[in-house]
C-alpha cells in the first residue's frame, strides 16, 4: 500500500511554534513545497537539488538583507549537515 502519512508540522504556524532551523531555511523549504513534494518530505528527506535550491534561496534572502545570519553559516538541523 502507498498510503500517504500527513505529518503534524505541515503548516507555517507549526514551523513558527517549533523552530528547528533558521527562519530563512523554513521559508525556502515552504516555497519549494508542492502537492507532489510537501514541506515535510523536503525537510525529512531532501534531494540534492532541494538542498541546493534551499541554500540558494537562503543566500538570496540574506544577501537582500531580509534575514540576518549568525556567524558565517546557517544550520539546517537534519542529518547533521550544515550549509
């Protein structure tokens, strides 16, 4: 069976209440999500292309001054990877 499980952190409100990454990363993930590939799927199991796109979107937001970084990098706290 291929029953789709809806995880409890699908909404923007959940992300706001349970920050697990820098806000710019959350916004990037939400902007990439679609009906075929939800934010929770991207969060839990990002493809290489999704990693790249999130990094690019995050860098663009920070370069535009929309978000400030702490230090010289942001941690996307998943699989212990940092970009």
